[in-house]
C-alpha cells in the first residue's frame, strides 16, 4: 500500500505518525477530552474526517486541526505527516 493513498473506494488514506513519537488518542478535539488510548511509535492512521479544536504544537508545526481516526477517536494533526498544513479530509459533521 502506498502511504497517503486510499486502500479502497470507501477507506480513508493512511498517514504515518511522526517518527519516534507515541501519540495520545482523545475522545474529542482537545486535551480536555478523555484519553482513549496511546498510539505506539511507528503507527499509521486513517483520517476519516477533520475538525478544528485545541491548538497543539508538535513536530509538524502548530495547528488546531484534529484528525478523526476511528469513531470517537481524535489525534492532533501536529503529530501526523499529511504533507499539508491544511485539511486533507472532509470536515467532520
């Protein structure tokens, strides 16, 4: 599978987490939301939709974009290598 490309017509693209980082997965777009789990070093995530939330600084800059990686699970886009400083997926409803 090629990084950043859809795996099928209905699947989201997958993107790598910043090298050397474990990333907290939250129940919503900010650190005030509960911790759901932690992604391990080397993880890749799908991005189903994105939404604005708390501004976070990480290896890929400072952003308020949060990536929905599973129902009820969000990670800051500052830790996901999307190749863009903007939205790469539809906004979450």
